[in-house]
């Protein structure tokens, strides 16, 4: 029996991780969810999981020492998975301080509470010793590495020769890339937005607890996720929402910035593997060799929605616009994000080689699955946008 403390599980990736482990582990687990329910956290996202006797929900801030230490006193926590964060780069540009409070101080608070709860004594050199089987996992991001340059205007196809890369991209013989370099775990940290600076600060304090106190930790750094329950202010769900409403599709700058997209369930699977098999103290990059320019993501989303409307007329009932509007004329180029990172591209060879992880969801399949999910779950979108659902649930906890 393992007991998890999963923070931020009412948000996008945390909720998908919670769903993944509850299905995978049957009766063998108990999960304590700690979430402050900010605008990005919604209990409607995990309403079925909240009814599960294996799950306990605690509403609160990861930075609240009294609350977090009480959780460690009440439950014998084995694994901490810290998803809780302010996660939106654009919001970090308008309110940086909140990002530092939650992402750095909040992280240090959970780490410290875990350290106190897990310590059994000290060894002869003075380092703390810990109860066995404990681990703290920090969910981090490729943004801590800064920005890679774009060497090609059009995607360049690389023939795969490396055996490890072949295991990651199963079935593909070539990968599409926009530049020669990739982020590895050795790439120097070079954050450039208040969000990524705060995530870097968090990574560094986690690493410091490992070096100074020998805390059993891992850090995972993942590329852009997409999939169900993604809050509709991030690129892909925002574009889907705007298409259905016949609104313009805002593309920052020229739309040339490149992101490396990963289906969220593949991220959940990677975190589960690192928790169970990752070497203590190690950092693992997670990504799918799936680079694309924003403009192409937007065009593909338009094309896929138009096709689905054509092939499956049942979806037309969610349209708040004229069918003939679903085309590229909706795209509107708007002012660029300040300090907009040009390109992210993860090399996940380490996690592939050491733990056998690879992304199971090809992008074309993942994006269609995601779009279908949004078409079939418009109630969820309405709820998270209105905030009413959140208020309703807040009265209950
Ligand atoms: P999200 O914004 O959808 O969810 C964040 C969750 O954390 C919400 O439920 C929110 O209520 C909760 N939260 C925020 N502040 C809190 C606090 N002080 N105390 C307790 N709970 C708090 O974020 P996401 O996209 O699911 O990202 C989850 C984690 O993964 C973040 O740490 C993020 O940096 C990281 N990450 C995200 C991506 C991505 O593409 N979304 C990629 C790599 C890494
Ligand atoms: O790379 C991992 C990161 O991915 C995570 O650490 C962050 O938590 C997560 O939010 C995400 O950050 P991005 O800034 O890459 O995601 P976002 O969806 O906000 O933007 C994706 C790209 O699309 C980015 O280049 C900015 C652009 N964009 C975004 C929005 C919201 C637009 O062109 N138009 C938009 O309206």
C-alpha cells in the first residue's frame, strides 16, 4: 500500500495523473490531493475521483506550513508529487510575485515538511537519514533551459540513426525539427520569464535539499502538454474554444515559435515510472520529439475540427457559429508575448534509456482525441470558465 500526496491535482496535468494512478493501482493506493483551487483548479475535473474511497481532498495552499505538516502527521505519505504551481507564462508577466510565492516558497514548504516527517535521525557525518521508500518528485518544465534557436523556417526532417531515439519515436523513421540543438539534462539553466525563473528556483531548492540533506528526490522536466481538462487560456484549448464560438484565433507574433507537444497521459506515465524506478537525486527530461510551430498547430486544429464536423454531424450542435466560418480566415496575428521563447525541444533519451519510457500517442491521434474530448465536454468548459462550479464545490469543502 502506497500513500501519495498529489498537489495541484484539480489542475490539468495533476488531474490526469490522478486518474492514471487510480486506474493503474487498484486498491493498492491512497491519494491525498492538496489544491488551493485557484482559477486553474476545478473540482469538476476530478468529481468522479472525489467519490473514490481511496482519495481524500484537502483545500489549501502548498505554502501553508501548518496545513502541510498536519497532512504529514495525519497520513504516512510515501510519495509527494508536486504539480501545484502558477503555470501560465502570460499571467507571470502581469503578476510575477504570485509565481515566486507559490512556485518557489510553496515548493520549499512541502519539501521541508516532507523532510521533517521522513527523517529518522542522522548518520555519522551529520546527514539526516530517512524512512525507506519515500520520495519527493518535483514536476518541472523544459522552460527552465531557456530558448533554443530556430535554424529552419520550414521543418527539417532528420533520419533517425540513434538507437535510443528509435525507441522513443517507435515506428517513425524521421523526426521533424526546427533546429540543431536539443535540451538535455546537462543544458545550463537559463530561464527568461518570471514563470520559468520561478520554476528554476523551485528546481534549485529541490536539488539543494538533495545535496545538503540527502532528501530522496527526483525532478522531471517536461515539454508542452495537451489533452483533456486543459484550461482554455492555453494555446490548444483556447483555439478550440474560439473556433467553436466563431471568434478570432490570436497567434502571437508571426506564429513561428516552436513548442514540443506531448499528450498528457504520456506525461502521467513518465512521472509514474520516475517515481517507481527513477534513480534518487536524478533529473529526467520528458518530451516526444514532436516539434511544431504555433501557426501549424492552429491550422491543424482548424482542419481537424472542420473535418470532424463534416464527418460526424452530431458535433455540429456545439457550434455557436456558422459552419462556413471554420477556416484559416479566423487566424489573427496579435502583438507578441514579451520575451517570447523561440523554440523548445526536449531530448528524452535518458528516461528512454534508463526507464524504458516512450510517448505512446502520436500527435495526429492525440490532437484528434483532444478535440473530440472538447466537443463532447462543453459543459466542463462552461463550468471552468464561469467559476460557478468552483464556487458550488467550495461550499462543500
Ligand atoms: P494548471 O495551472 O492547470 O494547474 C495548477 C494547479 O495547481 C491548479 O489546480 C491550482 O489550483 C493549483 N495551485 C496553484 N497554486 C497553488 C497553491 N499555492 N497551493 C496549492 N495548489 C495550488 O497547471 P498544469 O498545466 O496542470 O501544470 C502542472 C505542473 O506541471 C506545473 O508545476 C507546471 O509548471 C508543470 N508543467 C506544465 C506543463 C504544461 O504544458 N502545462 C509542462 C511542463 C510542466
Ligand atoms: O513548455 C512547457 C510549458 O508549456 C509549461 O511549463 C507551462 O506551464 C505551459 O503553460 C506551457 O507554456 P507555453 O507558454 O508554451 O504555453 P501556452 O499554451 O501559453 O503557449 C503556447 C505557445 O502558443 C507559445 O509560444 C505562445 C503561443 N500562444 C499562446 C496563446 C495563449 C499564442 O500564439 N496565442 C495564444 O493565445
